[in-house]
């Protein structure tokens, strides 16, 4: 077999080019720190790396979502804390006004502060977040949630909640609607409410009330009518008498699984009403207290009516404060859930990055050993090529 000079040259050149390419590949691996430089280097590993990167990207987006939700919920918590402080002050003022030593003039001064607190409540309800959206408007973030017309208050948002995804299968609400916080407060004791007839002439004052037998309470509307100072009868919505009893000042009126105290001395013909609790807005509750204090009292019967109104206002304030507390608990639970989810996301990201490193990162010890071997091999090939090309048959003739 004859080997031509050009054939030997091309063969040697091709071998050195392969060795040079291998050396260049190893050098690029070392400089980049990556085992896979192109998908063709490891198709299966490259595909797996792409999937892992997508998973990491999703988790990082979830963390960004969690930050947005945390910021908005923190602003809501701050606003609710302010609402609670205002309502606590309203309650203090109501207790102060309910003191028998107060006069009409001092109660009017208390009403002035009540109305200032009422304005503060409206302002907080219309508070915006850092992006200029209303906190308590539900999904209608561009509309002021609460507007006032005379003594009535209107909610302009909706009852929706915006949910933000913070995990692969986990979403969290980033706020609460003003309808639930400010307009869905059960008046009375939360089960039923009591009130007095405007025409009462006695000094009967409604006191604490409660549910004694939930199975007996039928959510009906009833009237307690005093036939005289020492006797009363209970009428249902159809004006049928369902029970009657004697009465002494301070006694508790009880029927159909409910009871409420009546202090003072009702007169014959005086009526007290019982109705299931209904949703009422906190603004009207405060407004009713202020209005009652501004009107004051002129005699013993109007003083009794005023005291009953303030008592009812105190009960309503307790309901409103309880509603705010429930909402704050929900907000706190969401913040805790977000924190836990962020920790979980971080753990997954760490695991994914470790797996990605196993797939893509270079084993420097192996690469440097391979580089040394490839350099030595290339140098040997180059020297052999030079010596081989210098040989000729004419040297032996």
C-alpha cells in the first residue's frame, strides 16, 4: 500500500485539528464553568435543565406575587388597626355620655368628637394603597368605596376579592371588601336587636340581651307591650299574644329562647320591639349615637330613650369591633400563610439549583486533568507531524 505525501499531510493535519477542537472545547468549559455548552453536548441534560429553569422562574414569580400581596395586606392591617382605635374611642365616648351626671350641653360636645371620629372612619375606608388603588373597594379599585349623602352611607365597590398565586397550587386574597368590613355588621347582639317605641311615656330602659335557647329562637319579630306598670304581654308579627307575665323593675323579659333586661319603670301602653339582627354599616351606628346625643333629653321618658339608644350603640360598637378583629385575624393568617409559602418556595428553588448544578456545572478536577492530557497529546502530535513531514526517500538514496 502506497501512502502519498499529500495524503500523509492531510491525515496529520486532520488529527491535529481534532485535538485542537477538543482542547478548545475543554478550555471553554473551564472558562464558563459549565459542562454543557450547547444542547448537542448533552440533549437529555439540556432538556432537563430547561425544565428546571422554568420551574425556578415560576417560583421566583410566585415570590414577587407574595411580596405584592404582603405589601397590600400590611397596608390593610394598618388601616384596620386605625379603624379599631377609632371605634374604641367611640365606645369610650358612648360610655362617658351614658353617665347620669352628663347634661345636654356636655353630650353635644361629646357628639362633636363623635362626628370627627365618623369622618376619620370614612377617610380610612377610602384609603388607597401604594399603587393608588382603593384598599376596600373590592375589584372596583378605581372607585371611592364609601360616599355620604345626608345621614346615609353608600358602598360603591363590590364584594369581590383579588386572589394572587403564591405557589404552584396556592392562592391568597390580597384584601377584603369594604362591604364585609364596614357594611355587614350585625346589629344588636348579633342574633337579635331590641328597640323602644317613640311613643313610650315610661322610664323603661333596655339593657343586656342574649340567646338562651338557640333551638327555640325562630327569627321572628315580636312586640313586648306593657298592659300596665306590672304586667306585659308578648305579641308576634300577626299581633297574636304568645305569652304574658308580671314585671318588676330590673326583671328580664324572656320568651322563645331569648331574654333581655328592662330597667326603670315602663308605663302602661309602652312597647319594646324585638327583631332578628340585620346588617348595618358602622358609619350609621356612629351617626345614630351622635344624633341621639345632639337631641338630648327633656324629661324622664326621653332620658330613658336616650339611655336605651346609647346602650344599643354600645352593643353595636362591640359588634363592629368584633368584626374588625375577625378581619384582622384573617389578614394575619394570610400574612403567615404567605411567609410559610415563601419559605417553601425558597427551599424548592435551592433544591432545583442544586439539581441544575449537578446537570450543568463542570467538574474542575476532571476538566483540568483532561486539559493537561489534551495539551500533551496535541504537542506530541505536532512534533510527530513536523518530523514525519521532514522525512524523504531521497535521504536514503
